[in-house]
C-alpha cells in the first residue's frame, strides 16, 4: 500500500498497516511549512473564545511556533478548543489540552455542524490551519453569522524530489492512500504521464472530490475519515 501524505501521516499509517499484515511504502509527497514564525506573537489571544485546529500537523506547528516566537502558553488558558477529528484531538491532548468539541465525522462540514451550536453571540473563533486548506469551514461559519478570523499558520508544499521513487513504488503497489486534497493534487501532478493498476483509497468525500477533479479514479472512500477507515476500505475491496 503506497502512502502519499505528510511524513507524520505516512509514518502513522505505516505502523497501523504493518499491524494488519500489509506492506506499506512511505512516499511523502507533501510537507507543511510554517509561513511566519512571528505571526502568533501579534495575535490578540484575549479577543477569542474558541480556537479551531484542523490537523495534527497544525497542532505541532502551533506549539513549535509559539515557542520559537516566545509566546507564553498561558495566553491560551481562557480558550475552548475544537478539533476536526480524533487524531487532531489526540495531538492537542499530548500538549495537555483536552478539546471541547470533536465532530462524529472527521471533515470540515461535520466540524462546523458540531461547533456552530456551541457558539454564543459573544464568541469569536480563531481558525489556525493551512493557508491552502478547505474553504468550507469558514464559509459555513460566515453563513451562520459567527465571528471568526482565519489565520494561515502554515502552507502545504509538494516535494517534487519524490517523483522518481513514487513511480517506482507505484508500479509494485496494490493500493494508494490519499489522505488530503493536497496529496491528491501532488499525486496527480507526478503521475500525469503514467498508467497504473493500483486502486486509490480516499480518506473522505472532500479528498475523493479533489482526486476525481484531478483525474484520479477513486476505488473506495473511507466511511470513517482516518487511517482505520482507510484500512477498512481496503478490507472491503478485498472481500469483493
């Protein structure tokens, strides 16, 4: 099974796949890059009541950046936290923050649907996420009339150096895991001139749409948007 996401994602997915008896191939096509280490120093933290994180990468970069910028963590004490899924919630828990809102399904729409009812008139939300992340969450908050600011903490870059090894591993793979729209775009770009037999598994509906928009046929979309869900999608196809 070919893994194409960030280094953090591919490492976690590889561990779970080995436990299932599968042979993972880690080819990290994308990686997060901090935009401005001093950006968080200028945020008026007291003006927000909620902070929203949409990836475990974002969590790690948040705390790394706070430290490098010399921001005291006590500025976060008054905030309530929302996370897009269990992986992001666990990353926050590893830093001692236990989230107040996690949706049942791990996608932007579900996060908005879980968060919006929790927001009162005086609440203001701080979105800490990728610059090139999904526009759906801010759109839904705006439609609901909720006050928020979108702070681009990092950007997702494509690692063009991985194309050769990607094509080598793809030729021997039965499945490809796509865990984000960014990974789908990078995979499509690097495989545009080749054909392959491997079946593509998308982590969720948004990733499946991004893949298909880039000309990638998706064999199965995980019912649960995490690594376990992607493994279950493979098992479903194997049973057919």
